[in-house]
C-alpha cells in the first residue's frame, strides 16, 4: 500500500498489475476499505493495472472533520489520478463508490474510459435518513450502525455460510472512524443525480443485486434507462455483490471492460 499526498492530505492506495496495462479504479462502499476488492484485484490484475484506494474518511486515508460533499469525494479521485500521472481510467464503484462514479461520469467524463456502477442508485435513501445516521454515529459511535448492517450487506444464507468473512467485515466496520463515516453520510444526504445522469456519455455498466434491500434492481433500471447505451446485469446477491457473488461479478465486469 502506498500514500499519495494531495493538498496536504494523505490518501492510501494500491496499484496491482502491469505498468503498461489500462487502469481500472475500484471505489469502496460506505464503512469499508479498499480491502473489499481483494477478489476483483486477483481477477483483474493480469490484464489491467488495478488501482484501489481508501475513500476519504475510511481506512488509512485522511479523516478530516466534515461534512463532506460528493464534489469533494469525486475530486479526490480526479486528483489521485493526477498525482499518479494517469490521464484516463475505467472506474468501478459500489454503493457510495457508485455515486462517486456517477459524479465522474457527469463532471469528468474525459477522465473515464468505461464506467461501472454497482449496487447504487441515482439517489440513495433520503436526506433525513442520512443526516439522522450521521448524528447517531457522532453521538454514539459505530456500534448502533454496525448492529444492523449484516442484513443490508448480505443475504442470510451467505452470512451463515461465510460467517468468518462477514464477522471480519463487521469488525472492520465497527473500527471505522466515526467522524469520517458521518461526514460521508453528509455527502450521501445531498447526492442526487436523477436529473444529471442522462448526460453521461461514457460506456456504462449498471450492476444490481437481486436481493439488495438498499439499492434495488428498480434503482438500477432507473439509471440504465437514462444513461444512453448502458448495459445491465443482475447478480444473485444482496448489497455487496462483489463479495457475495464474487465469481459472477468478476465475469460481468471483465467482459464489459474488455469489450471493444
């Protein structure tokens, strides 16, 4: 893992794969780190230069006090690419990372080769819901949020069959910086691309989990119907489909990334 110093703030990232290969950026969900992409790094690094990073407020990246804004989280990606000398990359983001991807597709299309938005929506939840969650975390820490997370992230069967993995992710969530998490909730409260995604012109894949209670297949349909030429894939998973349906997820994104 390496550190990029951007405007006196540290962002932790990892690059895997051949130096001359096309770059694909993987952007984590709320309450996770770049470690969530281990299965995708293994699958992609033979053909791509895979860039993972800890989103602001998460992992080992900067955790300055918020509130954050989606413009800020999107510009973090642009500046990370600038710092690493990467002119253009494909981008794959899940949940919060998928909103960052939509921001990039709308505001920085010249930096994006192909866009993959997974288990996300043009608008996730309501402002009140996110602001209430931010207030809860700031007052009581990560415990109350973590207690109700497993049914949102995974189906019951997966949570039972892969208990050790799920427990490890839940432990990581409990250790997430409370202010960083809350500040990202502030950004999510006002992230709304419903009127903007029709302007996305880069090739786009929209991925949904058939059992996702947070961002449903209907949310994916909404995006795919408004982004010209967008492709759609449903996976047998809940909210973190890249983990629960690892193999199918890897096939879907690899096929899309290698299309001419």
